[in-house]
C-alpha cells in the first residue's frame, strides 16, 4: 500500500536561533561524535536519518567495555543532536554479537576482565557493568527523543538493544536466547523488561528458566518484532524505507511527541525496575560467581543451529537436558 499525499522530508528546515544570542550550549556535531565512537559504532546520516551499526573491528560485536560504554554516549550525543530525526540501530552483520571479550591490536580474542566478579577489583562491577548498563538502557529510552528502528542481524544475546526500539526488523537467520539464568546470573540488566513486556509473563518465565532459543520467526509470532528480512543489507534497506515513510508522514514536532507517547510504558517499567533489579544481579554475580565466559555462547550457537534446522522442517526442539530431539508442534 502506498502512502499518498503532498508530503516531503522536513529535515534541515528548522531554523535554529543563535546559541550566542541565547547563551545556550551548542550540541556536539555529528562529525565529532561519529568520529569518537567509530571504533565500536559505524555511522552515516542522510535526510535526517542516522544509521548506526555496532561492531568490533568491522565485524560482529565482542561484548566488552568499549561498546558497553560507547552506547550510552551514543544515545546521549545522538539523542541530543537536533539534526537527527530518525535513528536506525543494529548489528553490522551477519551476526549482531560474536561473543563476550575484548580483542587485542591483532584482532585476537581476550577475556573481558572488566566484567569479572573479582573481589579485589569490585569497583569494576559498578563502573563497567552497573553504571554503563543502566545508562545504556535509560539513554535509549529517555535520552532519544525521535523514532527508532532496531535491526537484529543473526545471532544476538543483548537483544534488548534492538527490542527497545520503536520498530524492530530481523534477518531471516536471526536468533537469541536469554542467557542470564543458564550462566548462573539473575536477569536484571533490562533484557528481562524487554522480553517480559513483549512476549508476556508466562512465555518469558519459560524462556528464562529453560534457555529457549527464540528465532526470528518465533519472535514475529510472539509480537517481539515487526518484520523479517532476508539478510543484513535487506534489513537496513527496509529500515531506511520505513524511516523515509516516517519522515514524510508526520512533521518534526509531531514525530517527537508521538514517540514519547509510544515510549511511555517503557519509561514507567524502566524507572520502576531497572536500577534495583540490576543491583540484585550484581549482588548475585559477586556472591555466587557468575562467569561471563564465551563457552556458554558457543553452546547456544550449537543449539540455535538445531532449532533453526528443525523449524525449516516444520518441527520444534523443546529445551531439555541433552536436547536436540525434533518433535511435531502441537497447535
């Protein structure tokens, strides 16, 4: 269906008053923050639409302090930039996440020591986990005043980064799993809010306690995402089409105020729950030793491959010890 009318993109038509005259502080320009964050987020902007792809060394993300911290700076700087009218955020592809850990100058994997639950350097758990993560989530919901489109490419574990977007697209091979409980952690860093509110309480309890693999098709069925695209570039192309539609349907102020109405339930959930639930996660991480190890993610990848293969045959694989058994889905 085509949207017909005499609409046009209104980006750049705002006549900003002089900061010198008003004695206000100019925002950080796109050219500056895109350069500062280029090591973990690749950005481009056209027609008021900002595209941001998370990456590590030009490939899928190795979850570490760099992006963990970079995200809340991104939401702050990009959210405050009045020249951004729609923001598209996602993975670089073919996966959003590769694993947990840092890479050295040679691109070799290194453990994420900044996430370790070491009593001798317990401040790290505040600095690189609690502070960064709460500000990541709050920044995405509170600091960004414009419509957002999330692009979920391939494998991801911090799916809240795309699910908290106003609109979410996924590639056909996209999948995720909620790994907190299966790695002896309490789910409190915000992903539980996104999953619970989008899929429903009973489904979330099952997914959390069993480590269920959620594929793109299952996410669409559950109402967690809006559309499925063939691959990464198709997903970003579609995101730009939707962004142009948004830009040419409503005007600047209407877009921004509508976004705040749409996001009000998220704001209430996050304000009520995030900081206390994440503090609980950090307490258990410190006292029960909850390891952030790549092996858990590698195991999930093996499980996901089995689930996706079964899905193509019209079968299901239910979570169980020593799983992998294909079954007919009872509808």
